[in-house]
């Protein structure tokens, strides 16, 4: 018997997927090894596109290297946690101390830890659709069931609180809010967030607010901290250095707990136990947190008119406006556009086949919409990180491929008409 017949993966992975770095990304690497130049729009990784981490953050790490060779406290170094507290206080969140802050190896690790400390087998978590797929995956991996609430394209990808509340059952333990949203770029109005906060308080749900793109907003949009609205249930705000500060590789994120802390001591103790089991987060990069949060917020220039992210977003919106096939809700936050394809123009469109064809024929890598746990198959996500000139090239290639689809569809329809006419002669 061969080893392939014996070694089987865990059944817990049956409902877990992460197509952002899945088969399409593997194929892109194969093409690169063959000498093709691939434009990777599948992942929000600023360093790949020339964005630099602020110099002051690198200096803070260098100056504290001598203090970084030992394990630190399982929750993180105190200066980093205190900086997170001060940021929360400046945003109007009260009752938080460094004891309620957990530093992790990026928000990704913390998503797993906060769910693992909470869920029992069969517990339900309300997760947006579309979502950042790690949330759904982490719920499944920790024995829970992800129940998706719809953020519909026709509503600008903004959820409906009444529809969310209709999904609550006796097994529901928590609700996930991703704002600004990945993959859609939607920022939620205050009234919607207040309604979500109220339903969470009524049903005593833990609120997990993913705010990794909190300062990345455009054209006057407002990113409202969920912790300023949630008071009578537990709220966990997750954020980090990777996006706003262009420091993905540093792997530093944090979860800060607020709201109704009374009654959550056992849960927070369980989270500290899990944090202790992995000893601590990456120490050198934690020294950059205080400098990042307390220093000049250079993201503001990048998302303002003339800034690179703003101009890249404008290039995408202009390209979609000229397209015969594409639609998009203008992203008001984050670093993505969630492109829709007109089903009337291309009735047989399939997002996964399109992503594969775009990669093979045009050497552009995008993430198909189905990757983000949606029931429709006519969307894909692109990142806004390339410069405007590169994005114009990308959208010219996308339009060429979609025009080929349209021509093939028209020819097929014509052939069916001819065949039908021949049958009735």
C-alpha cells in the first residue's frame, strides 16, 4: 500500500477553502517559473507593489532589537498594548486597559484564537456574505457553523439588520462585522452599525469587528468603530499593522475587548491560555506599534485626491464606466473593487472559469467572487494596489477577454437559430 493511500487530511478541512492563495495562485507561480510576467491582483499585499512601511517604524524595531531576543508576555509587550488602548480612547472607547489587549501574529492568528476560545461543537457565528474567507474557515475549523448574512450587490453590499436578526438561533454565539469591508470596499452607515449593535446586545452575541482597513476610506466616507456603539455585550475590535501601515510581513495584529467585560472573565482567561500555548507573538515588530499609532498617519495622503490609492481607485472606476460588460459599486473603503459582470450581456459567465482564462490568456491573476462565500457566480475581486497605469492595462485585457466571450456567445446563439430553422424546414 502506498503512502498516498494511508495519509488522509483531517475531516475538519472539508468545508475550509482559501482560494485567494489556492489553485489559481499555484498556477500563476507555475506560469512565472515558465517566464511569464503575471500581474497579481488576487491579494492585498502592499509590499509587492512598491509601498513602503514608514521609516520610523523600521527604526523603532532596530533600536529595540536588544530587547527582542527573549519571549515577551503572552499578550504582547506593554508599550504596544498601551498604544492600542490610547488609540481606542482617542476614538471614544472607554473602559479599556492594556489587560484587554492581545497582540498576535497578525489578525489572522487572532481570528483563529478568539473563535477557538469561544466555540463549542455546533455553535453558530453570523458571518457576512461576501466575507473575508478566513472568518468562515476559522469558524468551521473550530467546530462551529458559519451562518452567512447577505450583503447584497443591489444594496451596495450593505447588510440589513432585520435580515441578520432573522438568522439568530439558540446556538448563535457571535456576529462578525467587517468594516470597511473586504472584498467589496463598502463602509457601513452609522444607522446600520447601530442596528447591528442593538441586535447583538438583545441576543447577548459577542461582536467581532474586523477593522483592519479602518483609516483607508475615500471621498469623505466614515469608518465608525464598532466599539463606540456596543456597550451591553462583549465587543472585540481586531486590527493591525499590515494594511494601513503597509507592514504585512511584520505579522502584528491586535484584538482589544470592550463593552460588557463583566461576565467575560472566563472567556478572556481561555484566550490568554491559548495565547500562552503559542508563547508570544513576534517581538521585534511589536516595537513598531507605538510609533505607528502615535506617529504621522501617512495613509491619509494615499487615500486623498492625488494619492496613489485614490488615483488607482479612480482608474478602476473609469475603466468600469467605459466597459460594455462590467459593473461595480464604487468602493468607499479598503483596497479592493468587487467587480460584477452583466449577466444579460454574458448570460453564461462563470467567475472561476473567467479567472482561469484571464490568467492563462492575459496573465492577470484575480480572485473569483465565489471565493468569498457568495451564492452568485458573476463577480471577482481585484486589488487597488497597482498604480493607475498598470490598472488601465489590466482592464484593457479584461475587456478583451470579455469581448471574446460575448462574440463566442453570439456565435453560439446564431448557430442555435440556424439549427432550429433547419429542423422546421
